[in-house]
C-alpha cells in the first residue's frame, strides 16, 4: 500500500440480508491501494443486533473509529447506500460517497414512482418472516436478475459472496425492512456537498435505475455511471468494470 498520509480509508456497507463477505472482489482489488474495510451491519455476518433507533449511531461510530481521522470514501449498496446518505454529515473527513443501486426512498409512493414494487416488497417480507435457505436463495437470484450469467457463475457468487455460517438474524431482517420502508431522504440530497459517484445496473428489478438517475440529479457534485445488462449488484457481477470506474473516479478526487 502506498505510504501516503492522505490515502483514504475505503469503507463498504452491504445491503439487506447480506454481509461484508459480498465485497470479496473489492477487498482483493482495493486493499493494495488503500486501507480497505467492509463492515457488517447490525445482526448481519455475526455482528450483534442493535435496536432500530441505534442503527445509524452504531454504524457512524464504527466508521469514525476505523477511519482514525483519515479521509474516508464511504461506499454503500442498496440499504447500505441509504444508510450512507443518512449518516454522511456525521462522518469525520468524508471525502466522497459511492452509492450503488441506491435510492433515497425505497418503496413506491404516490409522489415517488421510482420505488420498489409491491410485488418485490412482498418477496422481502416473506423472506424476512420465514428466513428459509430456499427463500433467501430466491432473493439472491432476484438481485442478479438482468445479468447474463452462466449457472457456474451463479454458483461461484453464491459460494463466495454469501456468509452461510453467520446468516442475518430474523430481528435484523425485520429491522432492515422497517428502515427501508420508513426512510425518505429526498429532501436531504441537495445538502450533500461531497463528491459522489452513483453506479446503477440498467436492469435492476429491486431499485429501478430511475432512482439512481434521480440521486445523480439532486446531489450537487454527483456523477452517474449506468452499467448495461446488469441487475442489483453491479460490484459483484461486473466487478472489473465497477472497480475500474470507482478507482478512476477516486483518483481524481482532491483529498
């Protein structure tokens, strides 16, 4: 790793029902370049549960502890991206945001057509209530819908990206759904001043691509990168493209 005091600390936040393990390709790519961490959200990957009221403070404290007052690049995917949007003003020396398959408002509303459909939401709810391996596998497959993947590639992702030994707790799945249902961050976007990179898959069936386009319009200093033939997890299925895009953007930042 380059010996540069201004090298950022890159911190990855995963999405609902997953774990830090899903970033395995990014950890391999970015660890030689910078201090790189993927943290588990509460109740995921063996991390302890905390109450919904404590989630954001708990995650903020962990990030600030890890960063050791170095510049931070905060990378959030899906629910992790929403949390990044919510806590960004409390992160010490935040240098940039990377928002992947992220939305300021997860569920469809009368004034928000870019949200998750009721049909998809029912799938989330069913998975959280029953939490059977089959249902969680179906959710994982839905994340990859829109990607042209071989069966072997699907099996590799399922093996490498999913923490089967430490699945999310049922309490935290319910808490995550409650956060997804209640968070509406549209009014806060104009106040975000740090450089931001928005990356979205064109075929995302969980968070429509129009939500990513909305983020890029409303955040003052944001760039948008849409990946074609790609679903909800571009960093996983299109890792080379994703890593190159993120690295090129980061190296143009002033820290």
